[in-house]
């Protein structure tokens, strides 16, 4: 009988593990939607920043060349990069 008592080891029970998994699941359900909303908000701010940069470069181009600027003109003269032109086109849609 003494051997049986000595063999008992301390460990988590199945109920305790299920409770912990339930709590973790609840926390994930709360935080995951918030992360996707923040990602969308960051994307909108990034698009607004690209639009502002390209439009300011358009104004600069127009002041220097006395003609209306296009995105192709800005890219050809090195005012914006190809990546900025692509992001600007996507953001304006």
C-alpha cells in the first residue's frame, strides 16, 4: 500500500488542462478581430501617406516645369519610384 502512495506524482488533471485551453481560446477570440481591424487602419494610413507624397511631388514638378504632371512624368524624372507609382494607383481606386 505504501508503494501506491509513493507512486502518485503531481500533475495537471484533464479538467485543469481543458479550463486553460478554454481561457486561451476565449482570449484568441477577443484579440484576433482587433488585430485585423488594426491592420486595415494601418493600410488606410499608408495609402493616405503615399497619396500625399505623390501629390506633393506633382506640385513640385508643376512648379519646376510649368506643365501639368502625370505619374509617368514623375517616375521618368525620378520624383517617385516605381513602387510609389504602383501604390498610388492602387490607393486611388
